[in-house]
């Protein structure tokens, strides 16, 4: 009975036994740390200049400064995983590029590498999709730190760049706050409502400033850290542009 209920996995024909053993070993036990470190160093495996997508996505500095230490620690682990995906894609991208050059330089244009290039492009597509899935998961993990009206910042439809929440998170958050205020006026017939918060924790909105005591002026502030906030934010991060240096 148990055999009849077991789902049969669909497999292709067997490959070279040595290659199969290497694949099984790597996908069960990984590689040693020294080899991993060498493969993921920027000086050994730098991305092509025109491939901005092959960069590790950071949390916007504005947010990084105020999320809880636990959220920071968890996101660092996911960034470490993203580094592996990005470096693997970088190696493959350069390989595909070299194959394409060789194909174009071939005298009769029939080297047979076109099929392999197509397969490699399929792998790149999967790696790119995995990278996006990972970044959307990072956003999902940050949702509990936000007040309800700012959860739309974590929507999977909001594009990300080298920054997890885009390059102008302050403007997007302000737009959300304005929409919330309009909604409250329509609902309650006055300007009163829950007002604008940014992250859970302190009191205040976007009209205040971050300080040692928290974010002054609205209802918000990421949970965690010291008091209601986690220290001042550099002026150059007030618009959420520069990525954090972690």
C-alpha cells in the first residue's frame, strides 16, 4: 500500500557517473569554506560593469538604522545567501558571454554552442528568479516591524533596485501617509485619524526627526533597538538613497 501511495519522481537519463557524484556531494554537503570564500571574493569574481542586477540588494539606510537588532541579524543571513546566488550568476554570465563571442567569431558560424548558450540562459533565468524570490521574502520578514498602513511598502509589485525598498523610500512612504490621511477624513469626517506612522514603536510621523529617543513627530519607528529608535540617521540617508554598509 505504501509503495502505491509514494509519488514517483520524474527523472531524465543518467549522466556521467563522476559528474553525478560531484553534483550529489555539492548539493548535499556544499563546498569547504576556503573554496567558497575564494569564489565569492569581488576581486576574483567581479560582476560586469553593465550588469547592475548582479549586485547584493541592501536595506535602505533609512530603514536599516531603525529596525530591531533581530531583524538586522536575520537580514544579514539572507544577504549572505543572496551573495551566493549573485556570484554563481556572475560566473555563468561571463561564461555565456565568452561562448557567444566564440560563436560569432567562428568562421562558418556552426560551432554548435548555440544550444548550450540557450541552456545557460535558462539557468540564468532561474537564478534571477530565485534572487527576486529571496528579496521578496526579505520584505515579507520585515512586515511585522511596520505599522499596518506602511505594509504596502513590502508589496511584491513595488520594484527594488540596489535598495530593497527602491531608491526613494521616503517619498513612497509620504505618499502612503497622505493617502491614509485622506481616507481617515472621508471615514471620520475630520482630519483626525490614526495619522501617519512609519514603523511600529514610538510616536511620530514624517514631520519629525530621528533622535536617540526615537522618531519624533508621528506614530511609527521600527520595533527594537534602544528606546523607540536606534540613533540618528545621516543626512544623506534621509531620502533612502544610499545602501547600508553591511
